[in-house]
C-alpha cells in the first residue's frame, strides 16, 4: 500500500487564532502519506501515482498507449493500468488515451472496515490544500467485497470528512455540485482497503466532444477505439464499416490515422484544479495540433441503410474535424462492395438485446457471412457481437476471438481471414 505525491498547489486559508483553531484528528498510522510540496518548481517535476480506468479487455492496449506517450512503467491490471508520471504526463494521458475511460491521481490508501475508519482516513488528507471553500466538489464511489456495502453512505461519509477538514482550516466549507464540480473525488473500496483519488478527467474520456447526437444504440467511443486497435489497422490500407450507424467506428479510426488526439475538443477535470498550468496545457495542445495530417480519399468508408444515421455520421465526422475525410454511403449490407485488394472491414451488428429479437437477426448474421465470403476476399473481417449464438450464423471460422465488454454486455470481437 502506498500513498502518492500529487501536484496540486496549496491554497492557504486565512489563519485562525489559537482560540479559534479546532483540534485536529491525528494522522492515522494506517495511512501512508507524503506531505505536499509547497515549492511549485518541485511540484512541477513530482511523480504522481496514477491509474487509468479501462473497460475490461482493453488493459494491455491502454498500457501500450501509455508507453507510446513516454510512460515506460505502465502496469496493466484488472480494470485499468497503474503508472507514474509528472504533470505533463498526466495532461498527455488525458489528451491522447483512446481506450481509457478516466485517469485518477491517487492521494491515499488505508485499511477501512468501519465508518469511523473511513472518516478518519479521509479526514487525515490535507484537503484545505486541494480545495478552497469557494470551489465545488463531488464524490464518486465504487465498492467490492468490503464490510461497507452502501456506496451512497460511503460517498456521504467521505464528503463529510472532506468538508469538515476544510471548515476546520478555513472557517467555511465548499458546496457539492454533482454535475460539474471543480474537484471530483474518487473512492474505491476493495476488500476493506480504501483508495482515495482525484479524478483528473472530469467527464468520462469516451465523451470526445464530437458526438452531439446519438442514434438508438450507439457504440461507446472508447470501445470503438479498442476494436480498431485490436485489428492492428494503422492507416496504411483501407478500412470500411458496412453498418456504420452514426459513424463511431470510422471516426475513431480516422482520428487514429490522422493523428488527432481524441481529447482535443473537450475540457478536463484537471483544468479546474488549483495547480492547473494553462501555459503547459496550451503548449501540449498546440504541439498535438501541429502533428495532425489529412487523410487520403477513400481510406475510410462507412455504409448504412438508415438515412438518419448517415446524417448523424456526417455531422459527427465534421464536428471531429474530419469533414470530407470519411466517405459515407447509403447502402444495404447485401450491396456492400469494398474497393481494393486488401483492407479491414469491421461490423458491429445488433446483439438481439436492445434493437431486435434473435429470430429477426439470424438472417442478418447470415448476410454478414455471405457478404464477407463473396465480396471481401483478401480483406480481414472483424465482427463485434454480444450474442455468440447469433454469431454462429455467420458461417465462417474465426481465426481469433477477443473478449470485450460493451457496458455490462460481454462481447466477442471475432476475426475472420477472408481468402
């Protein structure tokens, strides 16, 4: 167990006289903690213990993304990747990670099997150096295999400890804002070990900012990016989605090929922190923008029979800065004809759980197999499905299967080598 350094610049409260100063709870010996450095120069280079939360099945991919960003000690585990980095690395991770859902900065970790231990452990953290009374906060909580079993109670108890510590030091307390807080606190309680972190991302990282409108059953952006990454596609050969819907898979592929950071059009939680370095962030974004490239005609295509979905795909693509770089066509699946001798074709058909029953979808899955066999020779096909019974109707033998999760739905990404 360890407690990380963090880089939030302390904000001093108005000092109280000794008579007014409340008694402080002693630091719990169970909490391993490091004092916050006051020198901003020291803080700039301080290494942070971070955790990138990742949908199950994408942990290795997220670790590889971090290595590309220059973070060499990324360690994938269940549900995410732990790593150490400085402030610039934290900013880069939020801007560039395509498969992660959020990036947490760990503050403390301690044993916790009772409300009293929770309150004491949280209260020990010097919250007055992280949050001022005029800021807002929110608390997110996840519990598993612990004595405390009610997430709402744990979140409330955590909030009480935070605001009490700030009130004791500053004379007043911050308010709660669950929608758009200045600081979002994350509580993770697993097997009676409590980890307290700050959420540097704010909104989940799948909210790129380009998908303002959604069709009936949209694919989460992070999952679409994961699918593209698992295919190994690098932009050197064509990629097509014959059932593109609102365009999430083609757009995520295009962002990758154009070297556009997925977070370039959104705000992040760390931008409301006390130590936010606007100049550093602007330099990082400017450097990223300078490295983008325009995609060649015909590299990425999307097809769909639904005119409304295609309209959304075009709007989303333009919002992502890719107008004219992805080509969308109105076509039924059976009329799909890819151009070129080789490429990657990706499909995300309905699973029979939200958009239709299995009986109505068997013919669709048969059509997927027929189209790939007849018209996609030389290409590599990928089908993401949450219904393995329906997948049997494709009629092709998958050369590889990847386990992924679309929300709570366990899925398979099936690879087909088409000769």
